[in-house]
C-alpha cells in the first residue's frame, strides 16, 4: 500500500504518461520504498521533490534517416531523455533495440537518477536510444546510422551537459562512430562528451568490463554479509552481451562455476563451466547466435526458445533485459536452491518476482545498486578525460571494487536505519533518493 500522498503522485504519473508501462513500474518501485522517508523529511513533500523527480527535465525525440547497403532509405526514431541534473551532467547510456520507445527510455532514465546518486559521484540521470535494430547490419550500415543519430544528438550533449555511453546494442564499435561524428561536426576533441570509448582514443581501463565485474563484486559482498562466498557456487547468467560476458569472467575468477547463459534465441547449458574464450569469439568477434557454442563444445547443450531460469543455480545474475524473471520463474529458482540474485540488467525482475525473492529471504541485489559499476567507471573515465590522465587497469579495478563495496554497505546500513534489515531494494531507493532530494532542495525551485 502506498502512502496517501504518494498514491496521488503515482496516479498523476499514470495519467500524464499513458501506456508507458515500464516507466510506471520503475516509478512505483521507488515510491513503494520512500514512504518512510517523507515521515522523517516533510520538507521533501513541501517542495514537491517527488513530483519534480518524476517529470524529466527535458525529452528529445528526433528522426534518424539512413541508407542501407543497397541504397534503400530507412527512418528510425531517436530519443534522449534528460531526466535529472541535480547531481551533475545527465549521464546514462544509449540503447539500440527494436523494442525501444519513450516508455523504455524513461524507465531507464528514471532508474539512472538513483543509480548514479548511489555511486556517490557527480553525475545526473539520463538515457537515450533508438528503435534501430543492429542485428544483421553491416559495419557500414551501423556507421551510417550512428552518424545520422549523432547529427541530431550533438546539439544536446557536451561534457558539462549530457554524457551518453553504451547500453544494449551499443558497444565499442558504436561509441567510436558516435564520437567520430561528434568530433567532426563540432570540430572539438571533447573526450568527456561520451564514455565507453576505445583505449586508443580516450577510453578508460576497465570500463568495458565494469558492469559485469561490478555486479560480481556486489554479489560477493552480499554473500560475505551472509557468511559465504562464490567459491564452488553454481551460477546462472542470462544474456551473452557485454554485461553477461564480464559477469561470467569475474565470477569464474572468484571461484564460481557459471553453468548457463543465454541470448534471445535460447540458452546453453555447460556443466563444465562456460568456456569464456569461446563465448567471446562467438559473440564479440563473429557476432553469431548461441547455438554455435554447443556446435563447438559437444558436451554442452543448446536449448532453443526457453528461459535460462529453469536451470538450477545458487546464484542468478540476470544480464539481458527488463522483466525477464517472472513470478513463476522466481518460484522455480527458489525451489531449485537459489540463495542470491545480482541484477546486471536494468529492472530484470518483475514486481511479482521481487516479492517471491524477498519472501523467500533471498539476498536480492536490485539493478540500480548491483549494476552501478558501469556508470561509476564511466564517471572515472570522465575524471581521467578532464585531467588528461589515464590510470592502470589494476588501479581502476580497485576503485571499482571499493565503489561497489561502498554501495553495498550503504544499502544495508540504510535498510537497517529504516527497520528493514537485508532489504537492498529499500536501501538503494532510499539512499539514492535522499542525495538527489537534498541537492534539489539546495538548488531552489528549478
Ligand atoms: P548487449 O547488447 O551487449 O547484450 C544484450 C544481451 O541480452 C544479448 O545477449 C541479447 O540477446 C540479450 N537480450 C537483449 N534484449 C533481449 C530481449 N528483449 N529478450 C531476450 N534477450 C535479450 O547489452 P548489455 O550487455 O550492455 O546490456 C544488458 C543489460 O544490462 C541491459 O538491461 C542494460 O540496460 C544493462 N546495463 C548495461 C550496462 C552497460 O554498461 N552496458 C550498465 C548497466 C546496465 P540477443 O543478442 O539475442 O538480442
Ligand atoms: O544502465 C547503465 O547504467 C548504463 N548503460 C551505463 C551508463 C553509462 O553512462 O555508463
């Protein structure tokens, strides 16, 4: 049940943003957590902080025309939602996927506000993307799309304004084309305008690995808080993109055995542990489908068209997309001996699934805390760009691990403070919210 004031705010969000169901879901989860904060801080309600946080500062929607290799013209839609800049320039990734529409970009941008706040670094929240589908497109087609996308986006971004990065469908290749076009149009080598750059042109060590590594570090802390570790644990990962691959890499380094991962065509089960070199070859070099893994490693099986959550594991690390774990999936996972969930993806568990995990006493680390290592390392990239410096891999990874430990500890401490021990959802939402709210109060009505 929502606090009365929050309930009318939520009704307004539904009314003002019709049909944007993922955005509604993300707002609801935060509002569910922050009721007790309003009791302690009436000044937040008086200044209508929550109403202001739920309304993006700026929403940009634009046409993206481009030509394919045959010369045929295509039109996509581009988005950038600049949600909240109380803590710093808008910061958040770009997603290229056919499912992208305003409701997806707004849910991701809203989550990003609190996630970025949790990192403790000076970054506001934003998100963008397009309904462009990069699958099966040549490098030339992807480049022309990225150039057209940036030809509009460039006027809205800047190192002190809004700093995009990657997300689903946007990795090192796309960031290179986007930065190249920004540089060409503006005639400025403004490294800090985008993060996730290649190491040859201003990128930072560990940014590629950061979301997956950070999520593994976060789960390591959750396990430690319960007196255990990754050692010998059976781990199930969804997805096989950037976040999944580096989650698998770090979990294996920490002693866990990742037995399954997936893509949108199905999952592979490899009881000997996922062969990471083979997975990287298939996904990063060949950009092929996951059935190829089982063709090359005959003892592994590829299971088409089914959810990876039917594979028993003690730790689950969803790293594909939103709402990929239903209430039913969660019940199966709990029955199969699950003890911890670390969300590499954004909002991968449905509200029904979260309820199942929490009622079963699972250590459940929500995305805005568990996957914050990616954006935190982006902020470190901005810091290195601003000082024209570059740090070693070891130093950067150590910074990342400290940041994840700190986020973990603050989530737990905040949950304790509000009488909800072990509730990482409440801890993350309350701690993330408070910092943004205090900054907004200090900045006046803007
Ligand atoms: P990638 O594009 O590198 O990989 C995405 C993976 O998830 C692919 O294996 C893809 O399969 C699968 N996937 C994506 N969408 C769907 C879908 N609708 N249904 C089934 N499978 C799907 O993206 P990332 O690894 O970068 O991102 C994964 C998740 O992590 C997203 O939720 C993203 O928002 C989140 N995230 C990413 C960060 C980053 O730094 N990149 C930071 C924090 C969170 P297929 O190839 O078959 O589509
Ligand atoms: O969801 C996320 O935090 C990201 N896609 C990373 C954002 C960033 O700016 O590095």
